[in-house]
C-alpha cells in the first residue's frame, strides 16, 4: 500500500514523472539524446530555450561528492512538421539512443482551410475541405505512432493553446523537471563551471 501511494504521488507530479522517466531512459536504457519537437511555430523557440536549460543544468563532470561522472543527456531540437521529413528518418530507423518529447497545441490562433484543388489528382485533392490544423495534428500523431512501432520512446506535452498562462506553466514544468533530474543524477543543476572556464580563457586571451 505504501508503495502504491508513493507511485500515485509520483504520477500526480508531472515534473517529477518527467524527470524520473528521462533519467531512467538515460541511465537504464542508454537513451542519452533528448529531442524536443514542437508542432507549433509559436513554440519553436521553447526548444532552443530548453536545449540551453537541459545542457547547462545537467551536463556535469562531477557529482555532489566530487566523483567524476560526466553525466547528462544531450538535448536536440526539431520542428514539426518541417523536420518530420528530414531528421525523422534518423530518429525512426537510426540508433536506439534518443527519446523524443513532442509539444502539441489543441487550439491554434487561426484555422487555415485547405481549398479543394486539382480534382484530377486524387493524391492531392483528398485534402480539400480539411484544414492545415487537422493536417499538422494528423502528422504529429502519425510520427508518434511510427516512433513507437519502431521501439523509439517518445512522450508528448499537450497545451490547450499558446498564451501567457500555458507557456508560463510549460516553462515552469520544464524548469522543475530539470531540477528534479539533477537530484536524480546527484549533481548540482544550478552551476555552469564548464561555461565559466570558457569565459575565463576568453578573458585571458
């Protein structure tokens, strides 16, 4: 019963859940590359911000006891649907060293209809009457399915919409997930000695 209660509390805390899953993916499953892939132009810069947060916080030479560990997942960014037709080939059929986090949005700021066109070409015409919103959602779900079918772990963070509240909540979630992951690695997630060393060398030169 006590174990069940602890498990329940873990799953009720999405930041702690994300930290535990990514830590286990790295340390137990060898997934040392963390890809963030937003399916929204409005969220494309979140993956840049997250790449810096994850790398600076978790890429550490030593743990809290001073032991050399050289730890941390390498963060990468991709943009749906653009990179779905390029690097996704590597993610789906390449090495088993990655875990993909999708960022998706339920309600876009605008709905873009796809007009019926080229009736003589069934391979294009079937999209008529749908929207680009539907197409992006379908492509994201299909990419999830393709990764899963090929044994490539992935997860999704789904936002209702992109506004101040949801983006603020997303950034806070990722900050807390990063801090928890640092505790699991037993490293200080709040310093950047490697970056500082480069600054010192720059100043000296």
